[in-house]
């Protein structure tokens, strides 16, 4: 389950029920008979007693106000009242409904692809005689997506999110088709690399769309919808992909998904063109592309790939690619992430750091849970996978909780609590290495951990948009995703190296889809060497969460 900023608009900022109502500008408003708020300053002339609106209100200014306000509503409303009604809408209100359904559907299909393709990948690698190159099918996606994130951020800031989003979805579909039609493993890997380019373009562009199209008040709700869109794919994806692979072949898992993207695109792209296209300031000249950042993006992609390779090799020769990877990563991280990120400076730098700490520690630990249950407690791969399935629902629940307006004043506490739950779940999971501990404890622990992740990941996304100026939303969203993705690969490489060094040679077999046959090479201490450090990293994340809000002096 991979993906991820706060804002105002809380209940504390709204008038109490006994206070006079306010419009979106804070002006006192009278009530009509159904509670609608109408401004005092509507255009002049006598008012219609049936509606409370000017009798001479023009009828050629209709602006799409929802029809359920009350009977007798005239065809047109003044601009001020139109804005107030739009401000009051939710993500499924008339103004945002098509856009919300469209972009959430895109995320749903990306989530389905992520879960389904992982199931079909081992079969594809065996059929293409590419087991030795199996890991590159994952790293190719990751390394190209890191570069695409930076490119998408600059592209969106310069031209708006529509072009990078459309290009990214096209590339994502093309990569699926290329992998599905591959006749050799290297062509298959090339398709995964193209997918990574598309995925990196899409995720950053979607963040910019949210920042441009949705008011601050309802951004937490759309982030919660993104999290919820992973629930069904996380449960159904592996089962569906396994059935298709068994009866039709692994290629259909890859070539079938692009056809499903057409409908959400038809919904989302026209709405994005209407609500979020073009530069943030149309009157200002478009900013030039930052060639230095593009070079740094290439460096961070190459460096991450080299470190991942070195972590898998574990021999003296691996020192060379590891050193080269560090040499590329250090200047790239300093140049692509906001100043102060590494030292957890208050505000935006800590938001971006927290995203990486949370995602990296949790995903690195989660990757070893099924392997631990299969090799140490004798579960089948299906049962081991089902032990994590409930996490999709609790992740969505945590994201929903953070979206509640009444909890807005307590967002920092929610994030700290979320990281404490993450740390606890990672620390509890390896207790199943003790035979007397029931296996179901992992499912319970991971459900709580996913609940914490839902609160933290969605909150970092919302906070980032709140702390970013419109013209910086693309670059800052790219930094957030870079922190997420880079932490994933670095902590996975660290965990994998510790696991292999202590006798956990099952890691390589697990990646090739032969987990059960790797049981003899595993050892309990190897799993402890993964989970304990990741729990410590999550505890550090709880401290970082206390620094995401800038204290007023």
C-alpha cells in the first residue's frame, strides 16, 4: 500500500449555532424559511416576498446553483451568493462531483494495478526466463517515477496540472501494454520503466489539481477518498489477478487495465480543464524550467537504484555502486527537498520529512510480514496475505477520521498519535516469532498501524497544500512524493541488507514467488533485525510530527 499538509476551516473557526450566521466573507446574513443564508447587498429594487430575492434580478446570469436550495429560486443568483453556495459544497456537491469521481477512479485503477501486477509478476518473470532480473522490474518503476515527480512538479507549476496528468496516464497505460506484450525480460522491464514515468507524473499532478480545484475546507475529504480507493483493490486485486493469470494468462493482467482508464479520464479531464488548468497566475510569464533540478532528479533516481542494487548484492564489489549511489543522492536530496528537511525544521520541511519517515518505516516492515508468517509460522501465502487485508479498511478509516472538521484543531495530535500506533504495530508484529503468541496478533497490530498511517499520510498531504503558495504546489508536491519514494527504497535496502546478513536468505526467494521453499534459509533474528529498527524510525517520526506546525511567537 504505497501513495503522501494541513489547513484551517475548522469548527472552531465557524460561528456557534447561537451566533448570527455568516457568509463566506463573514458578513451577517438573514435566514429564509429553510435556513438559506442570503446577503443584505443583493442588487437593488423591491424584493419578492416568496423568495426574499430582488424581484428584478436578471435571468440571464444562471450559474449552476444546486436546484435543491428551495422552491421558487430564480434562475440567477448574484456572484457573492453563488460563491457562498459553492463554498458550502462537499466533494460530491454539484460543482465537484464529476471531478471527484474522475480523479478517485484514476487512483482506484492505479491501486488495482499495483496490487494485481504484483501477483502476476512472478509468473511473468518465469515465463520470460527473467528470474535473475526480477528485482529490476520493481526498481525500474521506482527510479523513473522519482525523476518524473520532479518533472511533473515543474510542468504543473509552469503550465498547470492538465498536461502532465494526461501525459502521465498515457505513459502509464503504454507501459502496461509494453510489459504485457513483452517477449523478453528486458522489454518487460522497459515497460515497467515507462509505467514509472507515468505514475510519477500522475501523482504530483493530482496533488496540484486538489490544491487548485478544491477549497481548503474539503481537501481532507478528497484525501480520505483517495485512501478509501485502495480498500477494494487491496483485497480484490490479488484474487482477481490470480484468477486471470491462471485462466487467461499473466499478460491479460497488464493489457486489460488500460482499457478501464477511459471512463475516469472522460469524467476528470474536462473538469480539470475547467477548474485547474493553466498556470497559477495567468498574467505572469511562465517560470522557466529549472535545469539544475532536472539534473538532480536524474541523480536521485540513479543513486537510489545503485543503493538498491548494492543492498541486494552484499559483497565487497557492492561497495562501489553503494558509494556511487551516495555520491549522487546527497546533493540531489539537498537540492530537491526544502532547506531544513533533514534536520526537521518546523513547518513544511518537517511535513515532508514525516511523510518519508512514516511511509518508509511502515512499508519496509510490511514487506516482511507475509514472509515471516509463511517461513516461521507455517501459514500459506494466501492466509499470510489475508492477515494484512483488513489494513486497507482501517487505513481508509484513519484517513476519514482526519478529514472531520471538528478534529482540525487537533491535527498535530492526530499525527503524533498515528505515528505512535505505527511504531507499536511494527514492534508487536515480530512477537509471533515466539511460538506461544497467536498468529492473529499480527492482523490486529497491522489494523491499528494502518489506522495510524491513514491519519498521518492524508494529513501530510493536506498540510503541504496549506503551506504551499499556488505557484509552488507542484514543486512541493514533488518533494513530498520524493521523500515518500526515496525513504521506501532506502529503508527497504537497509532492512533487506540486515535481513540477509543475519541468515534471512529467503528474501530473494520471496521476491521470486517461491516463499514456501525458502523457509530453510530464514531465521528469527533476521526478522527482528528488520522490525526493531523500523519501529525506532517510527518513534522518531512521532517526534517529527510535533514539529509540523509553526508555533506563533
